[in-house]
């Protein structure tokens, strides 16, 4: 098996820990979860800031998490920062409805994984705007299908589910600033709150 595919599989399995944020939200409720996730997001960002300023700490962290880290993340913020901030802000701004949060975070966990794994194994048709990013139509279709199934399973009406799945997929594809892991849960939660 291709080494880059093995890394992607490991990353996406690690990515499923996002479901722990959803479980924490369900267990603690909106307010306590927002405080807890906010503390976690700030702590992760601070550790990353320290890591990028200390070669020794960077080497230690990469020894621990090298199996799921991309090489370029040794010189820039890792996806964990953006994931933790995206999930926290979704809970903070849109956490009044549990179905919205669970669906949004599950879309990030499974939709992003579907896009990456299908795109890496079957992606033949790259998006024109995906310069250097390897985003494919096949991966986007997988992301959309996964998100649509998740949102419908969470009880949302077909029109709202289609709109939210489409927005989540667009946020995964578009070359937005920072990282798609920040924008996907926020965009999905916003659409589900507005239309759900």
C-alpha cells in the first residue's frame, strides 16, 4: 500500500476523535462544553505556538504524533489547532440544538475522511481551483454523500440537509484561509441552524 495512503488512513482514524467533542457536548451541555472546549482550544494553540518556537519540543511532539502528522506540519500549525477551534466555535455559536452540533461535528469527522480517502484512492478529476491541493471531484462527491447521510440521520429535512451537505463540501474544497477543519463545522452548523 502507498505510504501516503497509509498516513492518510492513520490521520483520518485520529480525526475520528472529533466525535469525542460531540460526546463531551452531549454529556456536559452547551455551557460547560463551550468552556471546556474553549480551554482545550486555547491550550492546543499555545502548545503549538511553543512547539514552533522550540526545535526540541517540536522534535518531541513529532516523535509522539509523527504517525499522523504531515511533514510540513513540523514548520506550521497542525490541523489539530483548527479542528479544536472549529468544534469549539460551533458549540459556542450554534450549540442550542444538540442535533446541529452532533451533525456538524460528525460531518467534519466523516465527510473530511471520505473526501481524503476517496480522493486519494479514486480521485481522477481535480478541481480547477485545487492548485497543489489534490482536491478531486470524486473526493468531493464522497464528502457530500457522507454529510448528507449524517445530516438526514440526525433528523433534518431533505432541503436543509442538502444545503448543509453542499456547504460543508464546498468548505472542504475551497482554498479558504487557515484550514477547512475550522470552517466545515461552523458552516454546517450555521446552515442547519438557519434551515433545520
